[in-house]
C-alpha cells in the first residue's frame, strides 16, 4: 500500500506533465512487488498496527481436563503470562529529485531517467522491508544490532537472543536450546571434513525431532512439524546437498531403494545477504511461527509519498516516509545449526 499526497505550493507547467505519470509508476511498482512477495512475507507474520509499538505476550497452556465424580465441580485452571516482547516501530525515510531541466525536457512523456528513479524509489521501500527482516534473522545470535542507523532488538520474550542455548520456559526456570553445532553437513576432523548428503539427511531428522519436542510453558512437547529450511547465500555445496536431499524421492547414496523421508516435506529459502564462515542453516515450522507469533513484522505507516517544488533550485522533490517494527515474540518456532567440530563465542549446544 502507498499513500500519495501533493503538497500545496507553486504550480509549474512542467509538473502537470510528469506528476501523474510518476505517481502511477510508483503505485504500479508497489502493486507488482506486493504480489511477488519476498523474505518478509515468506518468513514473517505481517500485521498492521496503529500504536507506538506492539507487545507480544506469551502464556502458559491449559493443562489436561481432570475427571470429576458425579455432580462434582470442575477444577479451576489459570492462564498466566510467562513473557512479553515489545516491538517498537522505527521511522525510515528517503527522497529523490527530478531536476527542473528534466521536467522541462520530458514534454508529455517521462524521461527515462525520471522513470527509473520513480521505479527504484518503490523498490527501495520493499528492499528495506525485506532486508531488515533478513538482517534480524541472520544477526539474532546477539541482543541487538544496527540496521540503516536503527538499533534493532533481537531478543525474544525471555530476554535472550532469538538463537540461544539457554532459553527459559516454565515457572521453575528450566532451559532449552534452539542453537546447535556439530556434524550438520560434513563429517571428519579439521581440513579433512567431507560434505555428505547422508550426514545432512540424518542431521535434518535430528533437528526435526528437536523442533517437535520443543517444550511449552507447562513442559509439554509442542509437537510442531518443521517445514522450512533457510540457507545462507554463499555456501553452494551445502545448498546443493539440501536441494538433493529434499528433492530426491529415494535416499541418496543408497542402492536399496530406501525411502527418503524428507522428500517433498520442505520449503527452501535462500537469504542472499546471509554470508557465513561455516555451513549453517535455520529450520522453522511455519505453523509454529504463525500460532506462537514468532517472526513478527508490524506495518505502522506504509510508504507515504509527498512532493513539492524546491523554490531555490526549481527541482521536483519526492519524499517517502514509513514506520514499521520487526522482532521476535518467541524462539520456539525456529532452530539454527552450524556445521563445526567446536563452536566458541556464543551459547550453543551440541547437536
């Protein structure tokens, strides 16, 4: 969605020839990019907001129903808040100018450069949304980090970074991990580590079980099925292995017609801005992401475009402003794993 408004002021004959076409280009690009989607719409829950920020609250689940004697009353169960996450909206802005000379020379059409600027203006808006979502996921091994001069909070409702080996759950402060290291893609030691589809097939099964057994606030397994694999953009060998394992009906490397249990069960998303030293991946349950309010994007003010003429230069100025917030309501929808013999620097658990 784009909001367009024209600032009052001096009218220039050239403006009328270019104003509506440029506006139409911006809106057309917006419509096309919205239909195509991107990292934000694929991996995040996108919601509108009309407040300063949004709070995502976690609660414990109801326990099982209890039997009662005939005529007896029901046992009262209570829902308690177990954590909350406030996601503050951040303002982003950008301007571009069409020179007076360009407007004068456009006649009744649009100069090619003006057209490109108008198209790229809208692309930059959607690029910002997708890149901040990508940035948040990639860098969520720490409490916070900076994107386009804005400090992004990367913690969840338990005040730990999204990916951490000691996430809290339950009333008694038990912990569980969603950040692992080990033989994910390769086997062996040191420089002799060898990538293997069989190794990845087994590690993917382990990660799927860990996702399924992630505990709720009562200590019960949530039971969600992992269905999304997220990969960095600079690891072609591991990307090839993932695509082979998930896209081959039979088990790779087997001559016994073994069934590949991963075939057809996974969506694969590549993050081009995620560049890693080790082979890594994230594994997510899209159902858990939705039900538990995992990856959240709140659109407070959509791209709002205003325009005016600069009296000092005669240039035609276009200004775009938007506000949105990105963050994580929980950690229970996603896992991260690093292919490494040892892994130091972060709280991380052996797979």
